[in-house]
């Protein structure tokens, strides 16, 4: 654990303990938090309970095995796990690897910058509030889109989808992310 | 390298993040994101939203044994995952599609070459090699076409595209891309439907070359 860990969200602190210390207790805590959510998330798109558990298992093992790629300055734990879950879900359905971008690993030994990680936390919190303020129809639409239930065509045609509303929030975070990504190529 | 000016549209990044984009397009988006920090940042912002949806979706209690069975597997050796790095002008995801081997070019005539990466009912994705100054036959699309420049440049009715630029062409666009002078133009191009050529000869060759 780093000195800054007191200021981090529990999920981020657990994830860093898994990444840097291969901490099994922290992993168990991540499992308790995310496994029920992952199972609910995967089942919402019509997957059976048994297959959903198989995917949850694969996702959580991937979290353990690829922990070195987690960079708290760029991603919230939930966002990082979301992306793993989408990839694994699709890999399982199609029995084929989905095309993924090149990985940007953090330089080994980089000290976590608590202020930056907290800024990302806060931005995500604001994004979450923005999502909660949407009317129910719009909210359902956003959920459907990120659950993978809408095609690209539907997303681009869906004028009711408040991508624009959310985009202004996203844009706030973009400058910082862009700064982060500079020099990482 | 000049700055990237043609980016992945936001709806497409959202579709990619959520996994609903067909594989041929997903490969082009993954390749573009590998070259474009701006679109990577935008993609990560979409993933942040996805993470919020994951956090707030109704939970389902896992069955009793799931946790212990995952914990018991932590010491298992990880299955080998092929890892493809960028090679020359080809970003990692393109190398993955090539399975780490150099492209196998086939001539389409007039110095234009292609290397098919995949073709099925979801569409097709291929590498195109166009000699400097050469035009690609006038064509329009039944569906959507994505073209990512990996080397050189091309220009068409809609603008100028350099390394890293992504052109998104809908079925309404009938265009004649022409490679810039200088280096040959190498592109990654994906369609969800066969291209329609205006002139007779390429149309006859179409089934032959799967273009």
C-alpha cells in the first residue's frame, strides 16, 4: 500500500494492492464488489445464469492476470473491468478474439499521483450524477447502449440518446486524459 | 508525421466500447485508437460511462462456490495470450489480424494490391496498397466503408487523408480516392457490404477479388 492509498476509493486501493502486491485479500474484496454486478450486467443481455458465471469467472481471472496493465491515472476500476467484461463476453459468444487497441502499460515503478487519481474519481462522480439526472427514457437508452444492446446504426440514429449531454462531461475529462496519454505512445 | 485530423465518430467509439460494432469495423477502430491519443481518450471516456452502467446495474448474487473456485484458480498458469506489437506501418491490432506475418499482397491491376484480412457476412476488411498518384476505381458503397491511412496519403471529393486519418464513407458517397505523390499509400479498409464499381470491368472482377 502506498502512502496515498488513504485518499483513494476502496476499489482503486484494492486494485493497486492486487497489481503491486498480488494481494489475495484485496482481490477477494474486488470479487465481492464486482462479481454480483458483473453477473447482473451479463445476464441483462439475455445470457443464462450458468454462462454468465463462466464469464464472471473469466473476467475476474483476467483482472488478476492483467493487473499490471491497470493504470489508475487513466481508468477507474469499474471502467477497466467494464472493458475486460465486454471483450470476454464477445470472445465467449464468437469464440474468437475481438480486435483490441495496442496496450499502453504504465511505466513500472510509477508512483501513483493521488491528486490525479482523485480528479478522475471526481469526474466519474459528476458523470454518474449527470446520468442520474437524465429522464428515465434517456437513462434506459444509455444503459442499453453500453450494455451492447444497440447497434452502431441505432446509436448514431438515436437522437434521444443524450450522447451530447454526456459528451460535455466527457470532454472535461478528455483534456486530462489526453495529457496523460502524451508521451505514452 | 502530421497531426491526425479525421477521427473516429463518437457514436462509433460508443459502439466499439460496448462491443456492438461488427468485427471488420472494430479492427479499423482498434487500429485508429492505437495511432490516435485523442480517440483513445474519447474511448476511455466511453468506457468510464460503461463502468458507471456496470456499477449501477442490478446485481445478481453469484452461486455459493464461484468465489472459492476463482480464488483456487489464481495460481494456475495463465493461458498463453498471443501478443502482437506494432511492426513497421502496421499497428498491433493489424498485426494480430495478420497473425504476426507480413501481408500477402495480391495484384488488382494498375499497381494496386490488396491483402484480405477477413471476409464474411459481417463484411470484409483488407489492406490496400496504392502506388503514388494512382486512383482507385470510382466506386460507391452499399453500406459503410471505413478507410484508415497507415502510410502515405490519399485525397478524394471529401478531403485529404494522411497517416492515422480515418475516412468514414456512407452509402451516399461515390468517390474516387487518389493516392498522394511520394510514398505509396497503404490503407486499412473495411466495408459491411460489397463495393459497387461504376465501370464494367472492375464489376466483373469483383467476385474474383472479393472487393
